[in-house]
């Protein structure tokens, strides 16, 4: 058997074994999904509209599914639906993926059936912005072509094992997948139990550090790295802590803040009450978030 014959055989084998587990999401197929267990389908959060969704199976069957868990910041959703005889693919160790690994992309097609493409892992530990604007790190970059409607489908290894969830296109010919590692499995299990994540939010609209420096310079104030507060939501943690429009957030829970990603990461690690250091005019203050108290410090 030649190398071409072996490759053809591998693609055919993956398509036949995993094809039934790949589904279309949405009445007009906004995206794809993958069966992860009996009665459970995994897809991207950006493919979901509302609490119910139409799921199209490779055998032509169409079912209405209920969104069990939804994580917009992580771009994940778990749908409860009658999966019939479709079997979930085995999991590979997505954390062990290396550059050069042969991979297959599997997605639903609008007319029914499964599209399988071939590529290689071109980079690891990539990052992108989720639908909520949050930075999602640790993704696998690969070259298996994905047509529109493929997000939420499976990235597979040469044995047809689930290697990651295809999520984002980054330019011509490159795609990102969330790796099928232990962390993803834990997040999926939680979503399957209906435990949608609730993330801590200050309740502020901010401008980036370079805007803050320019504005402070324009009114004769010393330049300071931080995020400029452009607005505060009524009743938010920030409002209760005394943070106001025009303040400069420079530290959250002991972590310096110079951009939006650092703010999100600091909030993710913080447990109320925690301190937020701000600069108001020329005065540096520390406010306690989650306690309702504020203290001024020179």
C-alpha cells in the first residue's frame, strides 16, 4: 500500500467512525457540534441563540435540544438532546499536541453528512478573543480547512480521537481549536450539570492605558499606567466601592493593571472583599471591593 493509499484509508476511516458524532447547530446551521456523551452535544457558545436549538444529525435526523450550560467568555455550550445511536469519540490528550501533528477537522455540512479535512498542527498555546471579548489562551493552531458553519466541530487525531473543539478562524488557512485537555473536560462536565460560570465583574467601562496617558497629559496630570474609568454601572461592585468616572485603575487584588486582559485575569483570581488601587487626579487611593468600605492612602 502506498503512502497515498494509507492517507486515503485513514481519512475514510475517521469519517466513518466519527461522522455520526458530528452534528449541525441551528435551523440554518450556524455552526457544528460534537456528541460528547449520551444525550449531550458540545458546541461553541457563539452558535447558540436562546435556550433551545435545532440539532441536525448525520443520519438526517433533526431534534430540538435544550441548552444545559452556557459559557460566553469561554465560548462553550452543552446541549441536552436525543443523540440516538451516535457514539462520542474517544478523547486524546490535547495538552500533549505538538507542532507537526497530523489532524483532521470534522464538521457538519448543510445538506447532511460530515465534512472531513486534513491538516497539521502549526502552533500551540495561541490566544484569541471570545464572543464576550475575553482573551482565551492555550489554543491549538492548525491548517485543516474549515468552511463556514464548521465552528464547534471536532479536531481529531490520526486515530479519530477528539483532540479539540474548532472555534476560530485566524486569517487565510489557519484555525484555532480549544484543546481537549483535563481543564476542558472539567468545564464541559460543569456545563453538563447546568453550572454555567458566573464571573466577577466590577461593572465599569474602561479606556486603555495609552488613552489614559494622553488624557492625563492633556490636562497637566502626570502620566500613569492604568485603565481609565469611562463609566460605572449603577449598583455595581465598583459603584458600591466608590469608584467613579475619571478614576484610573492601577492595581486589582495586588496585581498591576495596564490593559483589559490583566483586569479580567485579576478579577478571575480575586475573591471579595479585595483591594483596588486607583488614582484620582494626583491622589492614589485604595478602595475595598465587596465590603462597601473605602480607604484613602497617600
